[in-house]
């Protein structure tokens, strides 16, 4: 068999999910040659199926997506305004309320953020890179081996082809094989829980308010889409998930209706049902020699805030801007200083969010009498601490 010719590129991105595609779009006008490797066929990037997940996008993310030409590819009727958010503990009637802000990023605001289906984000990210001759997308391939030297990074594909790059970027997944091959360790937290997601219609308006209900034995998040359409996110212990997944769509809707005690009136299932294992990941470093991590390969969050892609988009912008500046100045696009600056800017923020979120989730899913009393106290105390609430609201709006 004749060996395939070695390919040379400037930036090699392994993983053409939303974060990998976002980085390619950030770099699209730089003049650099960009190559993306993706295991899925291009048809799935062009028209990804509904996967049950709706993502809460911050005002910052909307601004970035507008600048990158991604926001314009999302149908306006599929962008849902998230007015405010409320947290409920167990059977208590007391609510921790995060109200609609007056401003976000220095501009008037009428919402905490925006809810967009994950498949629409993926589709928009793919559409945004079309027409750029310096971007090459190689689908239905995986990197079986990666290595870096002081001069170059190399990836060997499953067909034996070798790609040489000046900078290699892992954007494959939170259980990134590229991260492992680069020798970067990660904190992997298996929550022992399953996420079940689906949409329901209901007879009482959700008033565009998000609800996080920490019921005993399960957590139920309600993400408002239309006034009478809501995305439900159930997180439940793995040993209990099978019982819910065995229910018919009608019975699952009835189960949630009972959990809500009439909060949204009568419920009816209006989408397919999807489920995912709940695993959080935070890499212990975001770079190594001539290589960097972005998106879920760097940090994969618990879905309690529904903000995962915001961090992935932020990582693409932080790394991409530094690469472009170095290229314009005739400097190395993969220098130790450049990658260290990227890590310093991104890792402190994500590490605090990751461990803070995990600590909160651990408290609010602990059903011992002591934990129940303590988390009730935390909710009431937080509601009466304006600086803390304002800090959380600033995080929610970006």
C-alpha cells in the first residue's frame, strides 16, 4: 500500500464540535492554514439531530457569536429569552430568586441570558466556517497518536496519514483521548448520576423563568423556551434512572407533573427523550509543548447551570486572539509564553467555577437531615446577601 503524503498545516484542531469550530472561525481571517479532524460524517455537522439539550448562553456569548457570524445562523424563533431564575430546596416554598437584570455588560438588558438548543449551536458553528479556503475539514477520521517536539506537533490518523502542525489543539470531548496522549492529567468527577432531558408542553405559563428544583432523591431543572414549552433536565442516581427511562413518554410527563405539584399545570411530552452519564472534568493544565486544550477537553461542567458552551466559546476566543496577535507580529503561534498566558487567563476562572459548582451540587444532592437543614439555611442566607447574588448574576449574564 502506498503511504499517504504528509499534510502540513498551521493549526490542527482535533474535534469539530462547537468549541473546535468556534476556534476555526476565530482564526478564519488570520491567513493561517487551519485543519480540523472530526470522527463524525460531515452530514452530522451540517444538520445535527436534536439531542435534548438546551444551552443557556450569556450576553457575552451572544456578542461573540454575533461577531463570528454564528448567531445569524440560528433561527430567531429558536432563540428563547431567559428572564430570571429561581432555586427551590426540597418541598420548601421558599425560593432563591435571581431577578432579571437591568444591565448586562454595560448595556440595557431584559433577560439573564438566552436558551438555544445544542443542535442549533452546532449547526450555526459549522455554517460560520463555510467559504473560508484556509479551513480544511477532514471528517470520519480520528487521531490514533499525537506527539509534539520543540519545532512541530504531529498527529497520526486512523488511515495512517500524518499531519504536521505548528500548533495542535485538543477539542474532542471531556474524556479527551488527545489530552491523554499529550500526557495531561485531569480531575474526573463521576457523580454516579444520569441526566435525562426532554421537552414538555404545559397549560400554565412558565413566565420565562428558569427553575432549579433540588427535590430529595433527584434534581429537576426547568428551562423556559416558549411560555408553554419547557426543557426538563432530570438528574438522578444511576440506580434510579432505569426506572424513569422505562416509563412511557406519557407516564414520564405525569411523573414530572407530580414532582412539580401543579406548578406548570398539565404536562405533555413533545420531544424525544435523551439521557447521558453525568461526569465532570477539569484538566490540571490547559497546555503542553506546542499543544493546547479548549472546550470540554479543558473543562466539562456539571449541567446545573446549563452554561457549558459559554466556557468552550471563551476558551476558543482567548486562545485564538493570542494566536492571531503572535502571527501578526511574526512570532511563534505556539510559544510557551503564549500558551501560558492562555492558561493563566482561562484556568483560574474555570477552576473556581468547576470546584464551586461541584461543592454546591454535593451539598444539594445530599439528603441527610443535617444537609437538608444546612442547604435551606444557605438558600435563605444567599437571598439576603445582595453582593453574592449580584456576583452570581454577573456570572450568569457573562
